[in-house]
């Protein structure tokens, strides 16, 4: 009898005991997940994962927007890729126009690693800031980069897609995504607010790069003497930079430098001479051949098989700037045609895309790909203009083209 009562009592308590057990288990799992997320967040913050490369430059430039819109002088903005970052010298642009009595403040909004999909959201944030302050950009120059708009470039962006999106999109835009894809919407808000805009794919690729750094194409190799000299001169230039810019804070996007780089007027004659020697050992035929192969692999630079989605997003970029700019100019930047030779089929595809963009925006695109003022010696690699050579020559050209607008 007592045994039956005891069994009955145990059976009666079993559901409550199970509920408590389940509750403790769920709590423990939730606590572990929360601690894991916090640990990952703190580790990535400590390593600076969200302040490196394109992420850092985008974040710092966005933080400067409230100050930019309050500039007393006419605002000029050059918006584009790493080719814009390398090829436009905003402080030289302003200084030369000041000699003509024209007071402008120009900014270099060139970013490596951003395709038109990401640039569309960034341009929205720029437009939002100018609309909020009822301010207009006097001249917006927008780079159309063909090889940044290819299917290959789009496919290669998959590891950073959600991270960059949560960094650049506002909550309303993320909610629109959630309305059509609830699972992805929840994931995006999770990345934005619980992971500091660092997705699992970006974490994986970040640590993968640390453990297995990507190997550049080394199909062609310089001799050991040139390689050694390249390293020596590179270290020497680093030392000269520290000497000449002792107060440099290591910013990815400097407001003081207006998003651009150093200018020759600030450098010593000795430093400029070292740069000449450095370019001699870094712009070798072998280095250029390797860089060309890298661009073909990563961006389909010679075949140019375009991604229609990226073309549409580029059209939206132009429209975003048209909302807040008195003058909008769209151009293709100088091309190192000595090394990059697009196929005839690629040229036809490019012409069709240019026509599509022009018809959608009403703006005639300027073709600066083969300017006589820019020679092959003015590039640091197969795509980017070099400091103190190409950037100065191209900035001079832009001044001549647009000085009457300002």
C-alpha cells in the first residue's frame, strides 16, 4: 500500500519535474548561445575585424557625413571604387581651384571591395544626410567601374553580403527584406544588433585569411635582387611616412585629408626620389602580368560578363545622387590598356550596359579610359593610378573639365 502511494506520488510529480528540467535545459542552452555570441563579438572587436579594410573606411566616412553637409564651401564628391580612391586627390583639386578664387571642399568617396549593390545603399545614406540638412552637392562625380559590375565580382561578394548590407542599410530597408523573406530578415537583424554587423560567413573568411592568407598569382617571378630591393624600399618609405606624419592617427578615411591620400607638396625631395625607385621595382613586367591574372580571376576584367542586378543598382546610385546634387557627372576612369585588353565581345557588352545606364538616368557617360594625359607609367598596377603620378595627372584633367561648373 505504501509502495503504491509512493509510486503514485512520484508519477504525480513527474510532469512538474520534467517541465523544470526542460526549463533549465533551455535556459542553459540560451545562456551558452548568449555567452558564445558575446565572446565572438568581443574577440572580433579586439581584433578590429569590423574596422579593417572597406568596413573601416565606410564606417569612418559615414561618420563624417554630418560634418560634410555643414561645410561652408561648395561640396564636391567623387564616388566610386578603389580606382577613385587611388586616382583622385581632393586636396590638390581644392588648392588648384583656390588659386582661381574658387572655394570648394571636395571629398574622395572611393572604396575598395564595394560593388554597386553595396554602393547603392551607401549612396542612399549620403543622400539622406543631405536631404535632412536641405543641402546640395555642387558637383557629384560617379565612377562606373565595368569589372566591378560583373557576375564574377557579384559571386565573390557572398561572404560579406549580409555584413555589408546590415552596415549600410537602415532598419526600414531591412524590414522590407523581411517582408519578402522572413528568415533572412531575422538573420539580418541578428547580424546587425547581436553581432555588430559581422556575419558568420565574414567571421569564417576573416579567420581563414589569418590562417591561410590568399596567395597572389606568382606565375611570373622577378629575380631575388629586385624582390629584396622592393622590400627595402617599402620599409624605407614606411619610415619616411612616420617621420613626415608623426601625428597620423591611422584612419581608414581621414576627414583632414578629405578621404584622399598624401600630396607631393607635403613630402620631402628625398621621399619623392625613393618613390621613383620604388615604382621601378614594383611596376615590373612580371608584377603586372601577375596582377592581370589576378584581375581576370577575381573580376572577369577582360571578358566583362555583366551581372544585371549590379547594373540596376548602379542606375539607382546615379538617381540617389541626382536627388541631392546640382550637377552629376558619370565617368569610366583611366584604364591601363597596355595590360588590360578587353575582348571585342566584352566591348559590345560594355557599350550595351553604358547605353542602358544613359537611357535610365538621362546622363551621358564620360569615357576617360584612354586619355592622352595618362600613360601606362602612371599606374601602380594594372588598374590603379599611382600616387604622385597618375592621381596628379588625372586630378589635373578633372579640374580642366569641371572648373567652370564650380
